[in-house]
C-alpha cells in the first residue's frame, strides 16, 4: 500500500512538472523498485513532452466529415415524411367533434312526456304504501320473537311452581 502511494506521489509530481520532495527522494533511494518506477516515469514523461502532435489535418478530413454529416441528415428527412400525418391529427379530431355536436343537436335531447294527474296519483299511492310497509314491518318481524319470549316466561313460571311444590 505504501509503495502504491509512493508511486502515486511520483506520478503527481511529474504531472505537475515538479521534482519529488527531498524526503521522498531519500525514501525512494532506499527502494530499488521505487527508483526504477521513477526512472521509467521520468523517461515516459520526457518522451511524451518531446513528441508534439501534428497540428495539420489531412486535406481529405473535411470532405469525409461533410459526407458523413450529409448521410446523417437523410434519415431525419425520411422520418419527417413519415410524421406528416401528425399535422392532420388535430384537424381530424376537430372534425370528429364537429360531427358529434351536429349529430347531438339534430337528435336533440329526449322530450319528457307531459305530466298528468294520473301519474302523480300513482306516485303518491306508491309513497303511501311505502309508509304503511315501514309501519307494518317492525311488528311483523318482532311478533314471532315476542311470542317465543312469552312461551319462555310461561316455562319459567311453570318450573318455579314445580320447584316450590316439591319442597318439604
């Protein structure tokens, strides 16, 4: 781990164009591996700094780039042709809405039948029957339970009389 950190420090010192600190130089001289790494990195750094890339581009580079750009534009133009129908989409939706509105207006709302006294009388009698049913249902539901409770009370009274009669 220490050797890795020492290698990192050497590399950073060469990147910043500085020599490693005197203390690190003393440590590096102690290790042959670190000295060899420093020499290799110094040689590599010099070689990279001495080789300067050519600033001139080949003359055919511009033409090849322009050909690539032109061929890249073609699929976009074809996709625009495919999406032409999307321009008609809002108009077709609007046309469908207009047709539906015309159909609704032509058909018109449904007319309610004329109100007469007989239909009101039928509705009134239905409400009255509902009230009568609401008054009659509780007694119809509770009466069997009331009868059963009365029978249980009679049985209890009979049992009490039997027990009192059998006592000495």
